[in-house]
C-alpha cells in the first residue's frame, strides 16, 4: 500500500490551478441566509477574498439585480 506524502503548502493553493468564485455577496441576498449571522458572513467573505489576494488566486465576483434590488457587493470583498 502506498504511503501518503506531505506536500509543501505553496503547491496547495496557487493561481495556476485555482479560482475563487464569489456569488451574490450582496446585502439583500444575505438577509435570506439563516445558517450564519450577517457579521460572520461578511467577515468570512472578507477573509477568503483577502487570502485569494495574498496567494494571487484569480477571483470571479458575480451579482444579481445590483441596481434594482440586491444592492452592491459587500465592500469587504471588492
């Protein structure tokens, strides 16, 4: 049976084979989220987007009805 090998951290998260997709991180959309409070949701979104920036991982941001209903994307991730 083959043994597991430890892998250096730099190869685990890199811009060549990763992409962060953040979908509908907008105030009105967050109100429908019941599994986490809004402050934690915003903080978690900020943390993951900052980590992607540090590791130079490309990030795709999507919104829905920004001008008519859902409002702008969280400022923490833009």
